[in-house]
């Protein structure tokens, strides 16, 4: 069955720039050129939240792993961390000296990586919004930055036509991929962490094996690629392009699987849900669309086989290199044979409890940060009042 349009949301007043599902799939966040962050409920008839705070276009949004926070970056040079409740409270920090184009949480929720037109990638602690370090070897705007699944690496994409791979610990650039012929708009890690994919203004999507730093697949399209997202199985990739289409690529076969038409005008952003059942897209038509994947569940059980050729989206052959990310999705029945059903239930319960505690910690620290900011504002106002009083007294005595 082909992917199908499930829902579409209207509420933004300008082009949608970014979309992201909450981990539990109950909410969908979107950012827009209208300077608002919207939180849409996936439950029918539930009202959306409009978060007001940014002074200019919001270019990126991302949910924390707990789902209790949303990070957003803006043309106003700031990053905001929002609590996803009706109040729409947030803390704001001056993250860069120019437009912030990308925000991304690490998988443990402890770190945030941001990318900016100031040509830098910056890493922050989430709970204190404390700046840790900058990565600054790009020579043009940085459009996108992502943590690897294990949090040890960072990948960044830039208008200098390069994709750079960084070691988070040493803070050094491990490798630069220079195969793109234009600005690189978006980059992301394969779920295994062994590969990366990037798309850009040269209308191509390229996949590299980062263990050997070699190009694996190359898809030649007809239009600028604005955004891409890996299916959690690692077997598919969805892209959003200026020709208004979404394209789903089959990475096992190295070919274009579907071309989806829905948006009027450029499709600007796309993202799979964490379980891969849904994906969302946004466009210059101010609409957010939610699609049902409808992939055959049996497809997820495949083992990625080396292919002799990667096919491009126009049907011609690609790079002619083997495709193998070392991905094995086949589930064996003996996997859990050594553990009882009760043990598995206990582990699941413990995991859920820990996740809940982490989520509550996110909210608590964010609330403390909001209170600290309010206290600082109050102190500043008191100082201002005292200074004004002193000036009045001085004037009277004179």
C-alpha cells in the first residue's frame, strides 16, 4: 500500500520551516517564517498551542528525547527551550551572532547542538543552557548539525559545499566530504550511526560510509533538496524538494520508491516519527501534512545486501559502489530466550519509570531556569528604579 495523507494542519501564517514528532507521537512541533512555534495534537479536535517569543522567523524545532521540551532556533539569533504545555513558557539564550538554522538534542537529552549563519556549530548543556564549545572550520553559513545516535560524533552541513564530521570529545574535524556541487541544506545520521546522508542545492542526495569515508549512494534529482529523514529501520529515506514533492528512497535496492505530491510550492521540511509509522512535511504553502507510511512490516526484517549499483532518482545508475552500512535488521527468535517474561516486563517498567523521571527533571530544571530569568529581570528593574530615585533626589538637592 502506498503512503497516504492522514491529516493536514493549518495555522501558520508563512512558510513552514521545520517539523518534528514527539517521541510518543502524541504531538507534532513546527516552526515557521511567521516567527511562531506550533505544537499540534495528534488527537482529533484537540487545540494546537501557538508559542510566541521569537522576534523573527523560526527556522528549526526539535523535541527532547523525553518529549517534555522543544528546542527552537531563529533568525533573531536566539535558541529557546519550551515546556510543551498550554502556558508556552520558555527560556531564551543568545546562542549565536547570526541566524540559528539548526537545533538538535543528543540521544541522552543532556546536550544540544546548534548551527548558524555565523559559520559555527556550538554545543550546549540542556539543563543550564550553558555554552560548552564551538566547532568553527566551515567558511560559510552552517545549515544543519546533528549528533550521532551514540552522541560521540557531530555532523554538519554548510553553504561552503562541505559536510564535516566532528569528534565531540576532541572537538576536531575528522573528515570533510566535498562531493556536493552546491550548498548542503540538510544532513543526518543513519540509525546505525555508520552512515550519513546529505541533500542540497545541486539536487542530489548522497550517502557516505563514515567508517571508510567513501560514497555509497548518489541520487540525482531535478530540484533542490531541502530536507531529509531516515526511517528508523534504516532501509528508507524521505526527502523534501523545491519541486513540491516528497520522495521515498529504498536504500536496500538503491532506487526511488515513491514520489508524493501534496504541497503547493516547495516542500521545505520532512521528518519520520520515532517508530516510523508516520512522517510529517511542511511547505511554503504554510501547511503541515502528516502521512501514514504504510510500508510492509516484512520490509523491516530485511538484511541490507551489498548492491553493485546505487540508482539515481531519474533512473540512471549512480556511483557504482557497493552499498553496505553493516546494518542487520533481521530479528532472531532466540534473542530473548534467556530472559523470562517477568524479567522483560520488569525491565520495560524500569525503563518507563526512568524516562518519566528524566522528563520530570527536564520540566523542573526548565521551570527553575524560567524563574531565574524572571528573578534577573526583577533585579534589573529594581536597580533601574533605585537609579531613577537617586537621580530624582540628586536633582532636588541641586
